[in-house]
C-alpha cells in the first residue's frame, strides 16, 4: 500500500510522479479542441489541488463519481504559478481501503473555545424569552453536537467539519459590533444571528463529501430553520408572537434576495444587518479559502472563482 501524500506536501514533489489517494470534490468532463479532457478538484483534510486527465478522459470518467476517493498516479506541475496534477492513471478506492479521517477537512480553530464563545453570546442575552429559546435549542447535547460538527456550505465557504459553528460565531460577532453603531434591538439581532443557519444541521450529510440530504435539497435550510425555531418557541409558555414573527423574518430573509433562495426580502433594520453580516463572512472566508489553496510562493492569481466569475490577486 502506498503511503498517503497530503495536498499540503505536494509542493515537495514538484516535477515528480506521485501515487496517492484523494477525494474528488469536483468533476467536470469538458470537450477540448481535439478530444475530451477531465478537470478535477482533488482534496483531503489538508487542502485541495486541481487535477487534469488529458488522455482517455471519457473512459476514465466512467470509473468514478464526484464524492469518491480515488488513487491517482500523476506528475505535480505548475501552471500559471499554481500547482496541479497531470493525471496518468486513476482508479476508485473501495471504502474499506481508506481512512475517512484523511479526507475530512476540519476547522483549524479550537472547537472547545468556539463552543465557550458561542454560549457566552447566549448568556449575554437579556430578553428572558429569547434566552430561553436559545437554551431550549442548544442545551440539547445531541443537537449541539450535530450543530458543532456541521459544515456551513457544500463548496464555497466554511465547507468543513465545524464550519457552521465557526461561521455562526463570526456572523454573531459582526452583528454585535454593528449593534454598537446603530440603534437596533440587540437581543433580537444577536438571537437571529445565532439561529440564522440552524437549518443546515438537517441540510447536509458528510460521508466523506458534503452532500445535501433529501430534505435539504427539497426543502432547504431556510424553511428548515424556521421550522426548528417555531417548534422550540411553541414549547415556551406565552412566547411573544411579535418576537417570534421578527425572529422568523430574520431567518427567512437572511439570504437577502429571492434569486439567492431567500424566502423574504429583509424588511427590518435587524434583518438588513444580519443579511450583510452573513454575506460578509461567507464571501470573505470563501475568498480566503480560495487564495490559501496550494500554490507556489510566487503565485500572482488565485484559482478561478466560478461563483463570482473572477480571479483574485494574491500578492
């Protein structure tokens, strides 16, 4: 059995042939001027790297699917000052022959410290009903374990174990800062920030790639989050209807635009702030993840960002 070479160490094998296992997180069979070629994104717990199959691409493409672990034999090259693998041979690896932990990227931050900070935000809520609501949700140890392990997205930002907790704390931190600049209902804003992506606990599975659950694909995390909110509020005697309505609006509108799957447009000051805080963290971390990917020290541009249709200058 060949020793696993992690993505972060591939630069040490520049211009050399390697054999190692990687998770296929993106797969794209394209038609070139003369023949088909296969463009892949290969990942493990340390990062990701592009890979290309130039010969027999259609035949090789039939051997595996996105989300499979494959053994790659290829050469590490540099193209436009970015490391890539020119793949000469590729085979799917059976599940019993690899260690799942090698391919699951996890937050680089201390989860215990993240958890402590998360509950500090809840402890600082002054509104009795909103604080009770948050404790109802997150003092359920089974639920909080799922929440703390969940990713915040499939591909773009915080798409790793612990990503949802990390993203939620960042958004909440932004909202707390903004609450000192403008006249807002701070408890409402912070509670909405803590709850805004709660539906993602039910939206994604991780095994070993991040995939949508059936419920996640058909319903989505925004309606799922609204459902969790309403179910927990219903367990609290005399929970204020006005407060529930405003919290629901924060969850339902946090994507900001109908074109981006928002159920409603932001129509309160707190909803506008939450939307921009959420987008700020998502877009910033998405770009950070893109530009920190494996590259030569003199790289000038990031990989192409298909979501926003641009490269990023990294000098």
